[in-house]
C-alpha cells in the first residue's frame, strides 16, 4: 500500500505518508467536506454582494446565533431537529432582512466604509451576546445526519483506512440542494428575475418597477438563511459548538468568494472546494508547514489567483465608463 | 448668526493656528505633569496608536486603497524593535529608522500586487495579511526570534534626562517622547498632504485615469503611498514598545486590524487630526464600554465584561449613523457655522465670489445618458 517504500528517492520537506493512496483520498474528502461548508458561506457572501456590493463581516456570527438557537430548541427543549433547523433558518432570514433595512440600508448612501463598520459592529455585538446567553463553554450540537463512529462507508480498508462519513455525504447533498434551489429561485421565478435585474442594473430595474429595496432585503434574507445552514452543518462536522464557531469559517468563506469572484455563484462553490482542498492538502504534503499555517497557505493561493485574474476565477471584470 | 470669514494665511489665521498648536502643546505638558502613571501609559498608547492610524489614513483615507491589514506592519514594527533592542543591543532610537525602512520596504513589495487588485478584493487580501501575521509569528522556525506564542518582552530603559527644567516620572517622559515623535510624523504627513504630493495621491483616489493623464504615474505613486503608510504603521509598532513592553503574535492580528479600522473611521477617514481622535477612541472606548455595560440593568459582573464588546460594537454603529464622516468632519461642519477659512486668491487671478466652501459636490451621476 505504501508507495514510498518502493520509490528510490525521498523528497526533502515532503511528508512521506503523502504517497499513500488512502491517506491522500482521506485528505481530499476532508478538504471537500470543509470546502462544502466554505462554499455555503461563500454563497451567502456572494448573494449579498451581487445586489449591494458589500461584504457582511457578521455573516458567520449570524449563522452561529442561529445554530445556538437550534441547540436550545432541540437539545434543551427536545423538539426534533427537522422542526428546529427550518425554524431557525426561517427566523434568521427574517432577522437578516430586518437588519438590512434598519442598519445597513440607511448607511449605504454614505459609502462603503460605513457598511463595513456597521457589519463589524454587528459582528462584535452578536459574538458578545452569544457568549453572554450561551456561555463560553463548548456544547455538543444537534446532529441532523448520523454521526456515530461507525456511520461511514469504508472504501479502502486497512491502515490507513479510507472511509467517507454519512454526514460528509449529507453536507455535499445539502450543498447541491441549496445550489439547485438557488438556481431555480433565481432563474425560474419572477422574484429571482427581479433580484438579477437589481444585481445587473439597479437604476433600470427601478425604472421598470422592480422594488429594489425589497430585492436587497431578499438578498440579505437568503444569505442569512444559508449562513445558518452552514453553521449547523459545520457544528455537526466539528462536533462542538460555542460562540466562536464561525470565526474562522467566515474568513475561509470570504476567501472562497474572492477566489471564485464575488459576483459568481458557481465561483463560490468552486472557490469553497479549492480553499478546502488547499487547507487540508498543503500542510499535509509539506512537513515543514504546520497546520496552523493552513489559513496562510489558502490565502497565498488566493493572492496568486487574484494577481492573474483580479476579479476572481468566475467573476466579471467591472467595466468603468471614463 | 453671522459666520466669520478668515483668509487663509492672514495674520488672524496665523494667530489662531499658533494658539491652537500652543494649546495642544500645553495640554500635552499638563498631562505629563499631572496625570498618574497608569493613566500615562494610556496616553502614551494614544500617541503610538495615532501614528498607526495616520498610516492607515494615508493609504485608505487619502489614497483610497482599501488596505485593511496594517496591523501586520504594526506588529512587525513592535517585533523588530523588541528583537533588536533585547537581543542585539541596538538602542531604542536606533531601532526606529530600521523599523521605518523595513516597514517601507515590505509595504512597497506588498504594494506591487495591490496595483492589480482593488476594492473589496484588496480589502480581503490585506485583511488576510492581518490573519496570517499571528500564525507566522508563532511558527516554530521563528520562535527563537519571536518567542513563539508567549510573545517577546523588551523592557526599554527610558529615564528623563537631567537637562529637563522640570521633574517628571519616567512614565511621563515616555509620554512626552512619544508625543514628540508623533508630532514630527504628523507634521511630515500634514505638510506632504497639503503639497504636490498630497494632490497627486488624492487625484489618484478620485480619478485614476484623469490623474494619469495629468502626469501622475499611478504605479509609482500607489506603491509609494503603500510604502509610506506601512512605514508609519511599523514605526507606530516600534513606538508602542516604549509604552507597552511586550509584543505578542496577536499584536498584529485581526482584532488589532479591526481596532485600527474603527479608530480611523471614528476619527475621520482622510483627515490628519482624525488620527489623534481615533487614537483616543481606540484606547478609551473599550474601557468606557466596559463601564457602560456594567451600568446596564439586570447584568451580572461577569456578563458585563462580555457585554462590553457588544457595547463597543453598538457605539461603532452609532458613530456611523450620527457622525458618518468621523468626529473631525462633524466638528468641521460645526465650526463652519461660525468661522469660514477661505483660501488666499492669487493676485493675478480675477477676484471670485466666496462660495460656501462646504457645499456638497453636485450630483453628476444622473447626467449620463
């Protein structure tokens, strides 16, 4: 099984175990599982960006509070998760729309810095409120997918083993369903047409009678819902839940969005996958790169891509009239 | 109420300027002579922060490049001074030019990719720099230099000299020294921004193509702005070592980056004096919000500490709503109701009517076909 023993050479700085097929496949699976969560975060970043041109730094925290709500309803009150999770998603969509209307929209006219500051402020507020209400200690989250040690398909046996957890497959299916539903909503409904019209040209959209403000609220609502879903999935994946759950995930999500292009939905999915893969493969491949540098590595890749394509892989370059 | 008109550069204007700067110097001296030592450390931190905020202001406020990760340069400067002072025996003042030059060099190199990336992408990439900084500082390969996760200690000996006409504590002397350094750096930046240099930088921000047509080479000026602002941030980090003798990996991390952004916006982006106000806000806003959080009803002691972050966030949002241009812009608007300073008209040009100088720019967006 171990290819390296058959190789006549050893590469300095490269992890020997990397030449084992099962090990590599396991890393790829882990990377793609995390990548799917990052892709969901990137999706919510993209949905907000397309109509408003803003980044919501509080996106991850909004997801965390939704996830903590699910925990309170399901674990502490015993409501089944198939009620609590949709309820939390619906609630966070309402909250997202309300936040857009009350805090973001009034500031929007005053330039980009104002919105950045408002979302940073929201980030701090929600994070602190989470810590006060739910405490700082991690809890065991709700698990919508089977997550016992044995719940997995063993594909290649023998040490090291290559297996895929049911929950990992669940995350992938969820991502596919979300992207599918988004596609249906945006391409096949009147509402989605309005959203796309506002994204393409707000003034013209207003002129033909599309309620622009409501479309902006729709963007925030969709993003908040997807963010909460991402938080629930991520807490299931890590098996522990606290108020800092999404602190790193939002950054990976932003990075994925930048990589794919802030205005591209397929870009968000591809960006998430790439960021997840880089995060899991690069530190494992080079023995001199510690896992704490995985974020740095992911960012280096993004900077490299942006230097070649400043608008991201799938993003449209902005054409400016002189 | 009648507004008073003062001509720029007239004797009256000069007198007001001298009074203002004299007043600031008097306040600094009064603080040094009267405040207790623990307060002095905070005032010293204000001086160091304001230099970093000035650096942020040069690149974001004046240059219009969304470089949000200047905390990395700040942390870099702190580490450089700590390592040079503690391990290589370089004097504190000796570390400053090294820190400035090294910061400028790194800023120049990072300014090169920034030429291709702009807007939110640049914001994200530079924020990534702030995120990467703690991880790099903690790296095992560097821990001999940086002290790993525990950070680096450097107690810098800084005693008041004997030639001083008054006696101050050494903490007060630290404050006076930092204020003097900050004053020089502020003067440099203020003069540069009011001259040809500043006009070029602002022109690039407002209309890059127009500026390029007028002979401002975008690549040269943008990278130079990046380098200078990085040098300021790095110097600020070095100066901070005098006020706070420890630097940790998180000194250059995400939270410091957020602190710098908020400080800059509270003070006022694109203003020189806003950096000082931002420095004051950065030092005392967390403390005040802790105080306010403790005063909230139905809040226990431990929750109050956690809630102080929430109050901090709420204050931020409030500032954006009430004073969108920062404190300085707010004060200027207020001042413009009483006093208007008009620029001197050159003798050769025909006299112009004094238009209201703060009238908003006309909306040109709708004129396009």
